[in-house]
């Protein structure tokens, strides 16, 4: 427990521009501690905020009430497993002898204190990685990745936390523990919290009965959309437990504390190529983005004149030449384009299609 002013000041800010002085900072080491704290907070009607790495740019990890800060070293377990077949639930733990073919790692189970980059290093021998790739992946933690539905420049929507989550173990606001990977836990939750599941079913059915609303939700979540709860769960899933599981993603800790999560992993292509494309003006760059949407590209990042100016002294690491000529027009724009492949031959083919 941190009650001193200096200690509380240390947690008054995250990576955002916001600053709130917490009344109390509680360092949690176990799931049982979280359960007791949430039960007590519910009884006293005291708001709590969870904090993992605190790399949020939008102020999700600051509060002027009670801050619950996990101690990362106590929340750092990782295990990998193949995709389970019927009646198969055995997990395979990483060791120096394992390799991608003998020990497939299609699924990874993580505690919230695992740094995203560490998860990828763990998966590297298998040729896999987690789907979300936020720019802060070398410092942000899994708890925040799930709570904020992190994505990134390359994963887009298809491989974000929402679309790659498989199972979740969560402590709800009343201290109840739900583990969607455990049939006994799910069955007990259906009995004890049938009213919650029934309410979710009512929302699901109301949305389903409104074709215009259903279509609007689907359209809004085809692109990056982390504003509010993941309402697409109500149109993507029928079982209220599945709906609740996916509502946890992007809920920013307001629905519960994620103590463990299982994610689908994605292929980490060994071959990559990046190109910097320069344009006379932004409109031409945007037209190129539209054209590239039909090409085999994995990421396209636009750079306006401000970005170009900030990078004007950057040089090509091979030729030593400036990446941005001084003769560029004031309206110039650029695109940073990346394509990936499993082999060098496949990469050459993809590069050719991109440059057509």
C-alpha cells in the first residue's frame, strides 16, 4: 500500500498529458488480492482504476480515487499450446529444445504483467507473434493490450486483441472469478450470474431486431474503433458468455480485471521489405493508398509535410543519402509501405506486384 505523497505523485501520470493524484495506490500480487479488493470497493462504493505499464496515451491508467497497480513480476507467466483438438487440452511450455514444427504455438496464454515485446520474443522460435502490434509494444503490458483493444499499424482490425482473443480469466466487479477456458467455471457463472447473462441476451436480441442498428455496428467496427465498449460482440456472437468475453476487450478495466488471457498467435514472416514513396501533394498520396489496398502490402503509413520536416536529416543507412530531398515542395507527402513474405522468392514477387 502506497499512501505517501511522493509515492502517489509517481503514479499521478501515465504516458498521456493527464495527471490525477490517486488517494491510494495498492500494489497487487495475486488474483485473490484483486478479488478481495474489488469486493471491498463494491461494498464501500469506491471507484478503482487498474494499471499495468501505464503507457496509455489517453489517460486510462490515472485516477483521483484508488489505483490498483499490478506488480509485474508476479503476473508474468507465459505458456504456448497448439490449437486444441476435441478432448485435447494439453499445453506445451517453451524450452530450449522445442521448435516450431514439434511444438506448435498457435495459442499463447499470458498474464497481464507480460510485456508485449517479451511475448513476441517468447514466440520467435516458433515463427509466431501476437496479433496486436502497438508502437509501445516493447513497454506496454498484456493487461493494457487487452483492456484497450490494442492494434497497431500492421495488424489493423483483423489481428487486434478483440479478434485474436480465445479465452479469458477475469475478476468481475463483485469479486466473482470467471474462467471461460474452464467448463466448470462457466457453468457456475451461468448459475450465479444468470441475470447478467440474461441482460446481455436482451441487448443482443434488441440489436438483432433492428436491421439498421445491426448494420451500423458492423460498419463501424470494420475499421479501427475503440471508442466505448466492443458493441460488435452483440452481433458477432450469440452465447452471452462469448459476448461478455469480447466485451472485456477494450473495456479499459470498467467491467473487470483480466488476470489471464489466451490469444491466437499469427505468423511472423521472416522476409520483409520497406519502401518510401514520395508524392507532390497529399491528394496524390491518398490516391496511392487506395490503389495499394488491392496490392499485397502489410502496412502503409502516411507522412505529411510536418513529418517530413521532422525527418529531413534522416539518411538511407546503405547509401547515406538524405531520404527527403531538399527540393520537395511545401505540399509534399510520403508513404512508408511494408510487405512481408515467408520466403525471399515470395517477397520478390510481392514487391513486384506492389510496384506495378
